[in-house]
C-alpha cells in the first residue's frame, strides 16, 4: 500500500501494489513484462523544489522529484526502459467545480512531459472526471485494476 507521495516497486511473485483515493493526484504504474517487475507512484503536485522539506521527506509527492526516483528503483530491479508498460490514472477535478486551480490537469500534463523528456511513452490512461480512484497493479500479470464508488470495477 502506498499513500500520497509514496512509490514502490517489486518483482516478488504474488505482490500487488495499491494506492487509494486518487482524486486530483495521479497514479502512474509501470510494468516490465519480461521480468515481471511492477511499480507505482502516487503524485500529488506537478512540481516542487527538490530541496523543500516536503520533497526531501516525500519525493514522490511531486512529479518532478518522484518520477526519476521510481524509474531508478525499477532499473535497480532490472527493468529496461524500452520494455516498460506505463499507465496513468487520476487527475480528477475534485472540490474545485470551476476548475480554478486545475491541479488534476496540471499533474497529468506535468507527468506526461516528464515521461516524454525521459524518453518514455505511456500506453493507457484514465484521467479527469470528478471521481476518486483506487488503483492496484499485480506484479505477476501487470494487470491494473481501478475501483471507484461511482463506476464498476475495471482494468486498464
């Protein structure tokens, strides 16, 4: 289980990595199918100063500090960048009916830009709307499951 600003990676058979309550936050999953390595990060904000207390304590809280770290963690487990299946979920418009702050949109745009700059492509996304999402990725299969109170259980 990872919380806001958390990230994890595993190649242990049978493990599932899960995060709950993705509202304006964006969850990004990574799966390396040939080696069965999975990872996930729960990003709260697009950018933060790398030397800020929050970034030092929870680097995954920000896209610009967290994505490079989850990527390194995946590589340390043996994942090859060209083999990664990347998916992203969340980025909803929560508690902001006029979309004044647009945190969800900004999170998604920032993550996409950082992934592009790292030479990575994502294969699927479920972004936006006004729903909270709980996301799970299975190490063995790479199946990403999304749950939300408003919609049926689904795979991405």
